[in-house]
């Protein structure tokens, strides 16, 4: 049986007017067409999924309802981004600093970008899509310790040239704060900072005393610098 033809966007579908203008001005009109055919897809292919599901971190870009962008690092256990089939992927949201920037942006604007990196090989894949937040118990059950998930309808996926990635090996296999199989994780040092104790979530009130007591902002920064935070 013949392999299905990959879904490839057209030059007009993929690039904006401003991008096409700069391509023409800088002599990259033909190259920009060729790159689309070589690496850009509208749908996830098997090798995209295999790579994504072996990552334990990625960089997430989102925008507010007014179009103001931000980018954040998302980490977890290996495979914490999963394929749901039908050109969809899902990833968890874990306990954070209470700002809810990424999930709030997804709820308001949905458009996201995901950059999956491998500094050891090196390699990278970019994913663009429309996301929505969910507290579906069946989806959350895949990610112990999460407070919600984001389901992404993929609209674009493409691998990037890796020549500028700074190749290096890891010092540790993963962060000690990745939730375990029961969803438990160490109490983070920033929740011990004295001035924020009255403002912590009710679930964290009083826990600083159980984990060495409160610390000053300077002591916290010291932990950050020596890698013990």
C-alpha cells in the first residue's frame, strides 16, 4: 500500500505578506518555496510524534487576547507530551508560581507555538496550533500531579536546522521537582520566602515550617545560584 501524501501548506498559506516581501528582497524566494516542501507539514507524521513523546521539556509561546506574547519553559517526565491521534497532542500544567500566564493566554487566545529541543543530538521540532485548557479526568489521569491539561489541535509542524544549537550533555537526568507516579513533588524553596507566606494558596499555608522554616529573598537567590532551589 502506498504511503499517504503528507499535507503540505502552500507558500501563500504558510508565509505572511511581510515574510514573502523580505524573502524576495533578500534573494530567498525560491528557497522559501523549497523549504516548505521539504520540512513543513499541516499534520503530525510518525517521526514527529516519536520525537515529541521522548522529550521531557519544551518551550511554549502564547499570546494574550490583545496579542501580547510571552514564552515559558515547560518540563516534566519523559513523554509528558502525548499524542491523542487525529492530529492532536496534550500536555499537563503543573503547580507553578500562581501567575497562570500560559494557561490564561490559552484560555483567552488559543494560538500557541511549541519548540521541542534536544541539545545532545542536537535536533529540534516546531509545532504551531490551537489549544484549549481542560480538566477532563481521563486526560489528567495520564499526568499525576497536574492541575489541568492543554489539548492542542496541530496546524503546523516542521523540523528546524540544528546548526546553531549549542551541543552539551545533561548534568542530571531530570528535575527533582517532576511529580512522581503519585503526583508528589518536593516543596519548592520559593514557597518558603517570608514576605509571600500570607499570600500562598491555602494548600501551602504553614508548610514552610515543615520544610526548614521561612527564608529571606536573599537566601532564596543563594539557593537559585547554587542549584538547590
